[in-house]
């Protein structure tokens, strides 16, 4: 009997689950990783001596273990782990830029409702696509002035039908909005990480699950968001440092096991 995968190969990306160290509750789960890996390193200094000054004895220290994950999907709960701040769900104000067209009645309707019933600014849009003349808000429409009623903009008759206007205003979102915050005084907290991969037994060619348990880990403080219109969709890179747990010298374990079968 060969046992379970004493020699194995792997061509599979991990699935990762993050847990709160204190409560044991799941923080987030990532099943759409593009890549996953673990790097182990340490420094070694040597005593040298004798003819040719060869290395005689090595002293290893400064053990470091890093996990590098890359997610194809941006997940707000993971970004919260990166920032050290909770995701805030609720209504908030956002900046809005909207282009509207003046109709035959010298009116134009906005899609959104400006906060406090006012615009930040209103411009006539030039033929070159650049903001041109700025119009001023007023209670009574006149040359160079406009009136805002809820979402309706009324302009003077010297602005002809078909003219494009650019409105800038603050818009209140719905209560389902999610806000990500990076604060000067907030940093990532430690967590437990569990990764699951599949390995293939070299002898039997059978698949076995392998579970990697990291008792204590922390997101690195250097990370980036990038927004580009070309190439592959942007991935979310998650650089993670593995820490020594308080109650053990084991920084991570990897267990290859056999899934139970239904009886």
C-alpha cells in the first residue's frame, strides 16, 4: 500500500480563507486567485578559517516566510484587511459630473438630484468638448444665469436648444454604498490564514487535498491599486508576512490528506 502522496506534483491555485485570531470567525474567502505561493528565507553567516579561508560552520537566523496571493477579483473585505479599516456601508456624498442638453423650452433635466438643491458649477460645453462659459445660479433666469428646481435646470433664451451644459454637483448615494478608507493612523491587523490546494500523487496519479495552515499572518503595508484600459484585467496583489505564533515555533503546516467518502 503506497499511502497518501509521499511524492506529488501540483498545478493548482489555492483557495484562501482568512480568520480572526481571537474569535475564530471567518473574515473573508477567496476562491478566484490567479496565483498563490509561499517563500521561505533566512540568513546564514559563516565562520571561516584555515588555508584558503573556507566556510567552516554556518549559523542561520532571521527566518522569514512570505505568502504572495494575487486575486482576479477585488474583494472589499480583503481590502479592509489591507487598509486596517472596516468597510463602511451606508449613504454618503459623491461628486457628479453630468452633461445635459438644453431642450426647446430652455430646460435640461439632470439624472441625479443635487445635494442641498444647488450645483457646484454649471458650464456651457464648447464644441471642442471643453467647459466654456460658466453660468451663475439665480432665483430668476437672466443672461448668464440659470435657475435650478430639484433636477431641472432652466437657462436664458439666448442659449439655444441643443446646447450642451456640464453640471458639477454633490450627489447622495443610496444606503447600499460601500466606502473604502485609507487612514494615516490605521494599519493591517494580524489574522489566521488557511489555504487549500490539490496535489497529484506521482505513483497513483490520484488527487489529494492539501491544507496549509498559517496561525499568524499580517498584510504588508505596501500595496497598490491600478486602473488601466488595456491589457489583462487588473489583479489585486496581496503581499502577506507570516509571523511566529505566541504558543508555537511552527510558522505554517501543510497537511496532505484523503477526503472522507459518503457512507
